[in-house]
C-alpha cells in the first residue's frame, strides 16, 4: 500500500512547478485553485491501484490543462463614435461529463489566468451537480460600468461575432458571471441568432420571456442559502432563523442570498460593492438595494440617503489586510462578491466574533491562508464549488427545457434546486467522512467532484 503524504508524490507536482516558472503572475489564482484541489484529493490515492491507474493515464495532468483557450480581439464603436478594442476569451477546459459550461465575466481585471481558475473550478462544480455538464469559462476585459445600454449592446454584438464560431447547445453553453446578467445575455443571444439563424439553447440565463428558465436569476443566491441550511443541520448547529448574517457583494448572487435569508427569518445586515460596505443593523432594505443596483446601477453609498441610520464604510477605512464586512459580528457569513475577498485577517476576525459558518457564494472568495484558518476552527466552511452550484444547476435545467421546448414553473425549478443543493451537501459530507476528513467540506467537495470527472476521463480513453 503506497501512502502519499504530500503533493510531490503526485506526478503533476513537477508539471505545476514547471508551469509556474514559465507563466506570469496572471496565473496565481489558477495555481491557488489547482493546488487546493490536488492537496484535497490526496486521500483518494491511498491505494496503489488508484494511484497507478491515474498516473498511467495522466489524469491529473490532463485535468489541469484546458482543452483549448480561445483568445480574440473585440472591436466596437462607443457613443462618441470612437473605436474601442478589448480582448475576449473562452476557456474550454474539460468536456468529459458534458458540453463545456460556465459563465462569461466582463470586468477590467479579466485575463487568461482568472478565466483558467474559474474554468478549472467549474469542472468540479458542474460534476457535483450530477448533471451532464463539462467545465468552461470566458469573458472580456471590458468594463460595463458607466456604459450606455447602446454601448453594452455594441460590445456584446462584437464579442459574439467571434464567440459564435466556438459554441453550440451540444458544444459549449456560456452564461452570466460578474458584469454579465440578463441584459447582456439577451444581447449576446440576439447576435448569435442573427449570425446563425438558430433559436437554440446556446446560452443560459436568458430572460424568462424568450427561453430563459424561471428562477435562474435567483438560483445561485437561493442555492447558497439552501446549502448552508443543510450543512448546519448535518453538523448539528442552530438554524439560520433569527440569526444575524453578513453578506458581501451587491450583485446577482448577494442580492438573492439576502432575499432567501430573509425568507428563512435570518437578518442579513450587510452588503458591499467595490467602493465600500453598508452595515444596516436592523437588516438591509432589499427593495432599495435592488432599485439601486439592478435599475439605477449606482454606488452603495446612495443607500444611506434613504437610510441615514445605516453605516457606510468606504474601502479607505477597511482594517489593514482585511475588509470591514468580516469584522461585523454574525452567526453566518456569506462572501458573494469576488475571489480572495476574505483574507487571513478576516478569517481571524470572524472567528474572534463568534461566527459559526462561512458559505462561499463567490468563486474562491477565501485566500488559501483564510481557508486553513477556518478549517482549523470549529466553524463550518462551505466551499464555493459546492455551495454556489445552484446557479449552474438551474442553467442545466434551462438547457433541458430548451431542448424539450417546454417551460417549468417557478415552483418546479425551486423544488429541483432545493433537492440538488441538499444532494450536493449530503454527498460532500459523506465523501469527507468516507475519506477520513469528516466535517471538511472543502476536501469532500474536491474529492467527490474529481472522482466523477476522473472516472469519465478514464472511461472515455484517450
Ligand atoms: P455581479 O456582477 O452581479 O455582482 C458582483 C458584485 O461584486 C458587485 O457588487 C461588485 O461591486 C462586487 N465586486 C466585483 N468585483 C469586485 C472587486 N474586485 N472588489 C470588490 N467588489 C467587487 O456578479 P455576480 O453576483 O453574478 O457574481 C459574484 C460572484 O459569484 C463571482 O465570484 C461569480 O464568479 C460568482 N458566481 C456567480 C454566479 C452567477 O450565477 N451569477 C454563479 C456562481 C458563482 P461593483 O458593482 O462595485 O463592481
Ligand atoms: O460560476 C458559475 O457557476 C457561474 N457563473 C454560472 C455558470 C452557468 O453556466 O450558469
């Protein structure tokens, strides 16, 4: 029996080291995501047989290398008739389980490294849903902030003029992510249709009146809360009812996590955007938030005009190395904005203030150090690839509805989402137990997701 003690026992370690030297800082987040997974899956290789089979088939090396990275120029004309140039990407990472599937991110920080990290996480997340979905991610370094509707449409049209060559309902099905919601998906879908004449389920997150699934906008945030409720139950902790919760972000995921927390009788008291944090001790005013963020698209600072008793903390006043939102006492915390937004300082503050549970709504919101600190504590930690899988699960349901030319009711989608999140949570918890790391949902999710993809890769040959 061969016992593996560290990453160096896996052949891919050398490959990762080589990649690390050859690449630039852009890839840091990709390596962060990859190393966490490779360390987590060590217990899987406890038997020589499994280890040898994986090594012979280079499963890990094949898994960490995207099938292809498509990079393209996006040229469009702004409202001043000036020509603008951006870079677009689609990382088609792995299609062992189904068509490449994953969102598009429009944000000035987007680069190949960020999309490889997101695409890699997406492979395992999609595997956890139990649906036939592969993993991919895409986007552009385009900044939607301050752009007119017309400019957003021009950009989406130009982006799709290249992307349409690479996608299809059985090939690759993009959706939304940061900076891409129903409006953008609508414009992208329209352009795809004009280029191909095909009205088909090539994108998910479409508005519900032309092919979108009911509940797709709510799915990620609701799923995050369903997962947390199940995890707290399995771990014998108190329910969310009546509990103070902190949430970061003020976009699609955060707003719907806040909404579902309120449905369950919890009291979410915070939200954040890239400029600052709102702390409203009586509970955040969700209708106002939706108006400010979904309709007016303005900064959170505006919130205190209607609620002067709430507190606005600008980024310049955040604690050193940390974020104001994670220094507010809570029972459960929900990072729902972006990657690495919860640091070691934040993790220590949460623990010090008695936080019992952290659920990652955003993709990889916790730094590696923060994850280690939280795993060593008594709190529950729900990793993104399990906890935020509700979004892509309902995207999978949208693909099914499109393929069958049918439409499910809100209640039907919600019931399926709830069942999916409960199943993922139970699978992750039981996998962790089976591999000797009971209560460690990070390892449980990585092992369960990896196993499903690796089995498919082995069965499909080379
Ligand atoms: P949105 O664009 O709707 O909202 C993003 C929110 O996060 C905004 O409040 C934004 O503030 C804030 N934010 C973005 N970047 C930063 C940053 N660098 N620093 C501080 N705040 C930032 O995106 P989503 O809600 O869709 O996505 C949020 C997270 O959830 C991402 O990690 C995404 O990958 C993940 N996710 C999304 C899913 C979905 O279905 N949409 C599914 C699963 C995961 P501002 O407006 O000021 O930029
Ligand atoms: O990170 C994610 O899971 C998403 N942005 C949603 C992906 C999808 O295809 O619905």
